[in-house]
């Protein structure tokens, strides 16, 4: 008997996993941003990386298989 997987629930679980994975990365970018501001350095790359990390869970919405969800990384 095949196992039925609720893809919506699987997407929610994947988003939670990605959020947990990205948390320390966002915190590190926050520190880098503050240091760049203090040094008067360009923050463009830092801002772009922070936005990429924030947007990472959006990719999950278009996934249709559990293999795609398992492969999703930060």
C-alpha cells in the first residue's frame, strides 16, 4: 500500500527547515552589515545576500515533489 504524502504539509515542514538553516546566516550578515556601516564600506553585496536568504522559502511554493523539497537548501 503506497504512502500518501500531503504535499502542502511537506512544503510547510521544508519552509521551517530552511528558516532554521538560514537563521545563523542572516545573523552573520547582520554583523557584517553593521561592520560595513562602521567602516563606511559598500553594503550592496550584504543587502543582496540578506534578501536572497529572506526569499529562500519562496522557491518551495513552486516545488511539486518530495524529492525537490528534500533537495532544497539555503
